C-alpha cells in the first residue's frame, strides 16, 4: 500500500513493531536498517536483492526526545541483531514536530542525533555505520525544507567526528526550488518506487558486495 494511504497511530505502531522485533529470530551478520518510514517501507528484497537486511525502521519514529524513539530501542534494533553493517536515517519526524509545534528546538534535535550516533558507535565500534542524510519535502510538507539543511550540516559533522560513512542523498533528490522532486514522491514526504530506485542505486555502491552463490 502506498505510504500516503497508511493511517498510523504512532504510539501503537511503535510498540507493535518492537513486539515484531522481539519475536524475530535473526541470524547475526545482516545489514540493519535503522530509522523511520523511509526504511520501514523500503522493499530491499526488490530494490537490493542478494543481501540480507534486517529492517528496524518504524514509521513516525523519532530520535528519542521523550518516552519513545531510537535512543530507547537501540538494544533490540541494533545491538541484539549483531549486524555486519548499519545504515541509519532519522530526524525528519523531529523536524516535523518543530515545524508544527515550535519544539523541540533545532539544537535539541541535533544534540539527540549526536547522542544516538555516539551510542551506536559505542556499542558497535567495529561495525561500519553509514548515515543517510535527510531528504527534502514538497507539497503540503514543503514547510519542512528550511529546517533540513541545518540538520544535514550537523549530520555531516557527526559522521566525520565518529568515523561514519555519509550518503548525501538530499542533493540527489532535490529540485531547483529546494524541494523533493515531484516524480520521486506521491505524497510530498515519502519516496515512491522511483525514489527508492535512486536510493538503492546509491546504497548499492556503498554496501558490502553481494556474495556469489556457489
């Protein structure tokens, strides 16, 4: 189902996803995707076949300023999975709260982002971590766009400070107005198949190679 047609009760969905994670039997050594809807709805079997992914995306999830979010689920989402590679993308929903409600402040969001990355590095020091920066938006979500570049500048700094890979995906999908290109989305916020195709194309060059089957 296209993301724009999914009605999410964020709190209920968060805890349902945690229950799903707890029930899974995950073989160590996979590529874990850590984030929100962009990753939960990423059909990696279709767009990046041949690699073993562990999807730890939760639609509407945030960094952890509050009772829910990544800072509160790193054990079940990252450490318990024992990944061989980590791909991280988050922050858009925190920016959405700032845009709609005037808080949390951008400085608080940046500090929470730093805390999440520092915690992941501390718990998986020898595992490669690739950070995908935040995407632009369009249409009814275009009000987010002025907030994205400052967070992305911080993300670039955090990646460098913690020795992480960094995929600057924003510039791949942005148009001349600073918005998400219309052909890459159906709701102005989430990627459609064309958008995911571009993401997969960029990720394919940065992920561990597909292992040939003998």
